[in-house]
């Protein structure tokens, strides 16, 4: 008897993450400031979860007890004694450098109030502002905005042109060319030559085909060079100008200090509240008479979620400390003396040291910072690949990239070096690197290809 396709059974294996594992992964990748926000949100959503105020009370009691003790009577007087320097958690909280879309929008909405727009026009302008990306570019086609708001495309275009006059100029552009055009058309002292280049010859200018522009316009090299100088002073990412106003210091997620010849790792989460389960809801859950079945089911679910959340935060602390300690062990020379070069090290090395998955190490290192005696470093800074030089010694790719940048910086910009030539120069310096590897390193260093590095 033949089985039809619907009756055929298959046996296969799938890897499915439990809700606890998903939550742990999510919490692990958060920065300290993001974790604070996530905790506040979780407390709002889960009535069983609450801040443990008793921890604060104990700290205050300890401080009061310390104030009552006359340490001068207990400790011997020693003028040479200096107390150890602790990290001052009471200092004013520093800001974490990241885009703030809310501040970005608020800034533009304040400027919108100045315009004398009716309700329909104001609704269009608001929709435009909320669809700007972090660079200040409009990411949604005007046709979509018109369709969503049941307005004409012409009307949306008209309002967009008004938004594009907001400060900083270039806001609301749909691409780089339009962004530069807005700044040249509405900016003060903008020259006609710069406007002509961007308006009529943008593809050639973007691709550094200067000879073609000179030939088509009949200009001299000096005239095009003057126009270029004006263009490169324009802002290609006007949205960043608003975000940068609020840029502050980085808040480190980890603190490392040396005591008695050993490095001590501390999680910088003193501002993160301690959590506990609400005793009233726990009593309701354990009650046999007064609470109905549906309520108990609801409370059981919330208690489980609260426990998972507390455990995830605890596991985050343990994991971050273990990873940081492994980093110190691998890069001990640098931690002893930050002028020492970093050893080649990849995520896999740390994963093997702490017996964790590479994805876990990636979550810990992504976007997190550590405070050392010499400054604040992103954890990604300590990871770098290695390769063998011509003498058979293992060297960090960071050293090779530094050499590559020095070679590019020394080139004649009217005749920039090709990747093939850069490969030859690095080989002469003792680093045998293939041409395709040169291209990869260039991208990592934000160095354009030769034709885009060419100057007039």
C-alpha cells in the first residue's frame, strides 16, 4: 500500500532554546545602562517582581555605624598611611555614548512648532520626522507616506522641502546627493561651482573621475579643487550633529584594578537595583482557599518569569567576570603595561578558556567597556587575529593594519597605490599578505579603493 505525502513521517533533530536560555542571552548582551532600563520595564510588567529595599537599608545602617566609630582611637596614628583608592560609585552618572532617537525627534519637533502649518500639514511633517534614520535621512518613500495619510504625493513633497530647511541643513534628504544639495542651496556663502559639481556631475565626483569633470566643464584643476574643498566641508550625516550635542562619557561595564600583584574584576552595576519576589503574591500563590485556580496559574507564570529574570542577571555577572578574567590572563602583558602590544587572540580562544560558546563571548564583548588604570577600553579592542611574518613569528593583525595605514598615508594622492602594490610593500616589510586580504583590511580601516583616494 502506498502512503500519500501527508502520511509520511520524518525523524529529525532540532535545537530549540528554552525561554530561560533566550532571556539569559538577551540580558547578557545588554550594557549596564540598558540593563537598568530593562529592569525598570520588567518591574512595571511583572507585579511579582520588585526592588529589594532591604539592601539599601543595610547599606545605610552600615554607613551610620561607621560614622559612630572613632577610628582615631582604634587605629594607630601613621602619617605615611594612605587609604586604598576605591572606585567612587557616588560620582555623577556618566552618559553612555549612543544615538538618542527621542532627543533627535524632540529637537526637530521643536522646530516644527515654528512653522505655521495646519493639522493636515503638521501630520505629514510629523510622519516625515519619525521616519528619519540616525543619519537624518528619510527612509520611507514619499509615496508610502502619502498613501498612509491619504494625502497627495505633491503635498508630501512640499512639506518635506520645508522640513529640509530645519537645522542642521540636510535633514530629510533621501540620499547623499540631495543632502549635499540642500546644504549648498540653503547654506550661507555656498558657491555656484560646488552646486554645479553636485547637481550635474555627482557620479563622476563621487567616483573621483576628476579629469572627466574638468573636460566636460572646461575648468582648470584649481577651480575644481576649490569646489571640492567646499564640498568636503559639508556634513554627509546631519542627524549626527544633533546626537553629538548630548554625547558624553562612556560608563564602563567592568572595573579592573590591581591589588597585591593580582588583578581584581568588578561589575560596575552598583546602580542596578537588587530584585526579589513580592511576598504578598507568594502568599497568595501558596494559599489553598482564598485564591481561585486561574489566579494561581497566572501568579505561577509570573513567579517563574521573575525567577528566570533574577537568575539571568546573576548569570550575567558571573559570565562577564569569567570572560574578563580570561582576557586578562591572555593579555597579561598589556594589562601590566598598556604600551605593550596585544597578543593575537580571537573569540574562540576565550570561549575555550571559559568553556562557553563563541556566541556567548560575542555577546559579552559587544558594546561593553572596561575601566583600567590607563583608561576605558571596549572589550572588542582586546581581540585581534594573528599571522606568521616572514621570520616565522606570530604577529597581531593590528600591527599589520597599522603598517598598511602608514603606507597609504605616505602615498601620492594623485597616484594612489593599488592593492597589488600595497601587498608588495607589506611583503617587503616582512608581512606576506594576499591582495584579497589587503582589501579586507582596507575596509576595516575605512580606507577606500585607490580610485576613491585619488585627489586632483
